[in-house]
C-alpha cells in the first residue's frame, strides 16, 4: 500500500510503500513510459518517478522500520519528491494512460497515487486545497510546455521558504499552462499578486536547484 509523509517547509512529501507495492508501481510506470505514443523523451520527467521508486525499493533512499511491537507490518521504503515535480508526474501518468490501452493494474496504481496526492494536499494545505487540486487537474502534459518548464519551476520552488511555498505553489501550477503569459496578465489586472512573471520564471531555467530543506 502506498502512503505519504509530509516533509518540512512545505517542500513535498515522502512517498512510501512496501517492497512489493513499489516494485509493481515501478513496473507499471515503465510500461506506460514505453507504451504511450505521445511521450517523446523516454528519459524525461515522467520516468524519473520510476527511477525514484526503484531507488526507494532498493533501500537507497529512506528505509522505515516496522512500528515497535508490529513486526508483521514489515519494512517500508520511501523517497522524497518536491511538490511541483510530484504533481506533474502524477498528471502525466493519468493523461498518458488516455493515449494507450491500459490494464486494471495500471489503472489501480494511477488511482492509488492520485488518492494519495489529494489526501496530502488536503492535509498540508487545507485552506488552499480546492484551488490546488483544481489547478493540478488542469495540467495537460500532452502539450510539451509543462515538461519544458518544470526545471525552472522546480528551481524557484526550491529557493522559496515555507510561507512562500504555501502562497506560491498554486501560481506555479498555473504556470505549467502554455497560455500562462496571457493568464498572468489577466491575473495581475484582477489583483492577484501571488504569481510570478513568466519572464522571471524563465530566468531560473538551467539554474541548479537549491537544497529544499526537507
């Protein structure tokens, strides 16, 4: 079973699971990566989730011992993922599956990770949850813009502090829309100040991500 643990400073979550669940998820992610015809970069952002899951189940990230007195639960394995990256990757999974024939197992994993993300958003960002979930579901990875822009968005998000991340995550999700330059101008006219200008976001492209302090 997949679960999550909130990370410090609103950086993201630690995705956790038992060995067999993570091994199955890893296989499904690779099946989607290989089988979806619209994925141009087979070594891109989406398959990076499979890489992180593999590193976790191999015990190369975080290993969690069973609770004291409950050895039957067995060890669990986790990997930390930054919010903008996880939200894009999970949308990629759902959208990419719409372009290929899928199995019930693939669908089950997609629903499981979507449910996990929704629960994490509602716990960590209770006031902003509805808006964040709506903007997350608007991301359309079928268009190359989102994947092209995630590096600059991840870089600026990593540089922010806890409060900035809470205030700015929704705007960063909006910036993964190819219409963002136009949406930004409309938002500014409507008095929205919790968003970043497209030109400023683009200055972060190619910048090494700071330590997210998670």
